[in-house]
């Protein structure tokens, strides 16, 4: 019973998805553009950006994740984009290879999957 309660508490505490909020003005002010999943073709001119800690996002200057993309791993109240962006984010997604949101622990006695075995 305790294991089930612990698993339920962990699931409730962990964010289900990565999230990013881009703002049209510095210091998280102005028009807001929220994303919870990838957006391969968008157009927004952010001056600040907020991400969930530990869930970095990739923003790109061209649609479909093209161009010299940038990884945002922490919130920035005064976002300064490289020249290639021309001030506009054209696509965004959770950073490739980033650790997914936390998931509940397996119960004791459950076999580990082959993917969790240490590599030598």
C-alpha cells in the first residue's frame, strides 16, 4: 500500500510534459506564447523565455528545426538571440536527448529492463 501511495505522489509531483513560455517583452511581460510539445512551423519574436528547470528546449531560426538552433536550459528574462534568428523563433521543441520528465519508481522486485543496465 505504501509503495502505491509513494508512486502516486511521485506521479503527481512530476510535470507530465516539458513546457516553455516565450514573452514579447523582457522580464516575462507582454504577449505570451506557450508550448507543451514541439512546434515545427511558428513565428514569434521573444524578448524573454521561461522553461521548466531540468527540461531544456531547442529554439530554431528556421521552420522544421532548421538553421543554427539554440538550446535554452534555464529561463532568461533578457533573451538575446543570435543574428541568424533575425529576432524571430520559427520552430521549437523539447531539446533532443534531454532527459524526459520524471516517472514513478518501479516497485521492488520488478525486473530491470535491458536499457537500464550499465554499459562498459
